[in-house]
């Protein structure tokens, strides 16, 4: 762990307040199985991390995972999250990036690219929403994470997580915190897209790279769950 206390002192009052409020209860309510942390690089090295999405609360698990490993998270988040009481204020004041149908998508993209180029750890959920797969496997991905990786030249890190869905199942708000659940998060090595970086950014290139990304996330999740994903990925 890379001097996290010193590192997080520089991130602003709201970030530190959120850390004080959320870190202790998450330490008490969960057990953690963090793997592949060596793939996250160092603070100041821009990366894009792309996790599967399994619960309304899994962004908190992802923030915990990255926080514990010296990578302050910068999320691309739906505009609706910014409007939730208290949570929305934290999200706004910690400079997360809103994504909405009512906002020019190029603004969010340019903010994301700038964040990565300045050395931040950007979180992009490639599915765009919580999976609708009945067995909670990753769905077909959207191309935003891949585009940002190609535009910045930064590593794109596939991440699989499992456990938040046991506290709060997909599309419910029921909490089940006892007994404490193990949050299993594995960061894979940077996605191999060197061949795509040499090509113009076309729809075909974006779709090819995104398919590779979802394959990589799915393989990591198969390892966590100890079972095989279905051959066909849900395309909602």
C-alpha cells in the first residue's frame, strides 16, 4: 500500500469526510479478498479501470478497493447519482464526471480523457448499468472505456467483482449485511490492444476492443465464482 494516509490528505475536505464516514463501517461489515493489485500502477499514472456492475452499492466496493491500494477513484457516473440526497453532494464535491442524455456526451468524454492524461484513476462501467443477466454475468459492453484508452494511450484494466450483490442484489435496495460478506475483487493485467492503437478509431475497432474487454472481465469473474459463464452474452 502506497502511503495512503499522506496521499488522501491532498484530495479535499469532502473526499476525506466520505473516507471517515464510509471506511470504518465497510471494514466492519465486509471481508475483503483483493487480488491483482499490482496491475493498478502507481498514483500519478493515468489508468482506466473497467469493472462489471452487479449492485447499486458496488461503486462503494470499487472505491474501497482502489482507496486501499493508493488509487483515488474518479468515476464516470450517471447524472441521476448526482441528484441523490447526501450521496449526490459527495459525488459533486469530489469532482466525479456526470454522464446523461441531456448533456453533450463529448463533454463527459473530454473530462474523462483529461483526467486520465493528468494521471488519475478513472472508473468506467462498460455495461453502462447493473447487469440484467439473470445469473449476474456481464452483459455486452459499450465502447466508452475503450475509446478513452485509445485516445489517451493509457492502460485499460479489466476488473471483476463479486460480493456486493450478496449485500444488495441487483435492482433491489434490500440490505443484507449479516453475517459479513466477502468482497472479492480481481484486477487483471492491462488489456492487450496494442494492435488497435495503431489503427484509426472506427466503430469496428471500438467494438472489437470492447468485446476483448468484456471477455477479459468475464474470465476473471469465472475464476472468482469457480464456474463458467454462458456462451452467449446478454445484449440488452
